């Protein structure tokens, strides 16, 4: 563990040697086997369609615990969804301990390409913030927590940044797992790894195919589908379908700057690993944090991984649980 700002009685993350590879850790995060078995959270889930700012509609899932000790709001990664394995697994772990769970889909994620004519951009912050505030209405007066993974971690940190001027009722702690801090440094790493690039390109192109099918008069991505680079596809979409003058201006618009979190009024936990092949840990190290924050950089863990065993809870599952159950 490095760069710890505040001590929450951390136990070290020490995976067995056979689980130490960052590729294994990262791959396990999305394995579907994690959703198998008796998942009480999924059985209790009800589907909700939220109407957010500018009449954007976002799909979500709400599972109310009989104990209803707290509400945990989950924000998934890019091209993930409310049903991503890492969301479902962590959500069920906390649900079984008495927390209610709210899992949000971003625009065009979770097979919701038909709900909005506008395309998803990582800069769609206002609608995500609005959705989170609406989710809090489900909580009554119980404590609220936000858990974000990867791009969801980026959204979580931008929510933390916004708390300098805005407020979210009963929000007690924000957790950012493997968060994107500077997209300009993260995106090229995806393109530089064959497995990561293949994974994200397949999912992104599939999503764009669905968007084009639902809105053929608005979108024609045919010249983009042949691209073999996340950066190249992003550049073309920025040029053809947005007002951003360049890919850099787009990335800058959702970057978290070094000083952005310094005055956040509530506790933050940022968890990443030095061997993350997508998020440079140096980006996390540059963040200026206050005494309410905890920056955890482990030597192992991959991206959204942190597996201690194949079947048990992840290290961050237990870390989040310890704080929720204080």
C-alpha cells in the first residue's frame, strides 16, 4: 500500500502467486461466473427509468434490502452496465450485509441505445449527477455511498469535485476503484494492449451498431467500424457527432485535475494498482487530497481486480464493507 492519506485499518492486499498477473486480475473482474449462484440482490431488483436533465432517460435497477441500513449507488465502467460482473458481485456482497443497492446505466449502456437520440459521451456528467440525486430519494434518511469503477470512478471523482458547490443528501463516502483520472494517458494504453483493445473495440462497435439501428437518420458509423483503434474511433466520432474541436478538448473536459478534490467535504477512497494496464498509477499519485481522503495504490490488482481468491469477496469488497459497517 502506498500514498495512504487516512488510515481505515487496512489489511494488506496480497494475492496468491497464481492470481498475481495483472491480466488475470483484470480478466476475472468481468467473468460471468461471478454472477452465478444465489444472488439475492438480483432477485430483489426492480427496473426503474429515470427522467433526467434535458429529458434524458436512464435505466437503473433498485434492490431494497429488508434491513435497509444504507444505500449504495453503483457506477459502472465504460461499455459496462448495471449487470457488469464487478457491479453485481460487489452489490450482492453488500446487499447480503443489509445495504440497499442502486445500479445505474449510463446513456447507451445496458442495451438502452433506444432510450435517447443523443449519443453517449463521457462528458455527460449532469445527467449522471441528476440520476444519482434521484437515486438518493430512494434512501429516505439512511446513509448513502457511491461506488464507481474505471470510468464510473471518474464520474465518482467528478461528483466529489462538484460537492464544493453542490450537495447530495446523506452522502457519506465516495469510492473510486481503478478510476480514470486523465483520459489522455489512459486511452493510448488501451490501444497498446492487444487484449484490452480487442475487448473494448468489440463492445463499443456493438453498441454503435445498436445506436445506428435505432436512429438510422442520425447516425452512420460505417466508416468507423473498420477502425482498429480506440483513439481513431474517438477522433472520428468527435469530428462527426460532437462540437468538440479535437480529441484532446474532449478528454480535457472529463479529466480530473490535481487540485480538484482538495476541498471535497466528505471522505473519498481511491483504490488502484501499480500494475493496472489501463490507468497509470502516476495519475492517482498527482491528486492533491485532504485528510478525509484515502489513496491506496497496491503493487498488484490489475484493473478492477483485487482478487484474493477465485470465489470469495475481492479486497475492495471487504474494504467498502468495513467502512459501511464502521
